[in-house]
C-alpha cells in the first residue's frame, strides 16, 4: 500500500527543474542583435549605454549575475535579457526597488505568457502613475499661472496709470518757457494768461509727466524729447 501511494505521488508531482533552470522573461525589444556568445563587462556596458559601476550595482542588488571566464567577468544571454528588462524599466523611471520586486515575481513565472502578463501589469501601473503625475503637473502649472496673473494685477493696481502725454500748443509753449527758467509771473505774461490760469496749466503739465514739481516735469520732458536739450 505504501509503495502504491509513493508511486501515485511521484506520477502527480510537477516535473523537477534542472539545476540550471532560468525562469522565463518577458519579451523586450533589443536595440541590437542578441550576441551568440557571452559578452565581457565592457561590451555589456556598451550594449546598454551604462557604466561598469552601474552593472556592479545591479549585481549587488541581485538583478543580474556575472560569471568568470578566466580573468574576465562575462554575461550570458539570460543576463543580457535580464538587463534588457531592467534597462526598459529604468528608462520609464521605475525605481530599482520596484524592479527587484518585478524580478521576484518573474522568478515564479512558469511560462513566457505569464512573464509577459506580469511585465505588462507593471507597465500599466507605471502608466497610471505617469498619468497622475501629468495631471498634478498641469494643476500646479495652472496654479503658478494664476499666482503670476494675480501678482501682475496687484502690481498694475499699485502702479499709477500714466496720464496722457498729449500736450496742447499752449502747453508745449509753456513747457518750453519753463525749461528756459521763466518764473510763473513771467510765464503768465508771455502766454497772455491770468496767473491762476497759468498755475492750473502748470499743474496739468506736472500731472501729465507724473512729476512732483515743475523742475521734475521739465527733466522728464527733456528725456522724452518734448523739449530739446
């Protein structure tokens, strides 16, 4: 009876994995033709555009494994395939810790179909993360734009509106005589105006140039070309 039970268990047990069994990996396109022989670390680095230090780092994290061929460290086709998966993940911003989790999941895959499904699920998660990031960035950009617009509006409200610099003929004459140093009484006589009319005209000219007095108004008028230097 005992021998029958052992025989049944043996027949129903899954096939034992070979000592050098490697779990299937997802299909990842390579920008180069898969080498037929193991490659040295320098060639591995060139194939993926990384440094030797990066490869050592991935080895330290258990993501890839190199073996010795004499004095050289070499990587076989399986390790090149693993590096292709790692590189694809890094190019879309997946952290090393997450890649480690992915490789652990892939280690339990029993077929290439299952490996592809695991990989595609991870890509879908990353796509959702990036979509969320894009949404957040757009919202933040809009908030920045709103803040900048509000700041510009506040500055516009705080700054006095420039008055029109259109001068009448008599104002131009008045401004020219002011630049020559005419006093108010002398200006009034020269322009044939009552003194109060002259004072109102002077005030209007000062306001138009956003000045605080007649001397500042004349200086601004010279800078703007209303009065020749």
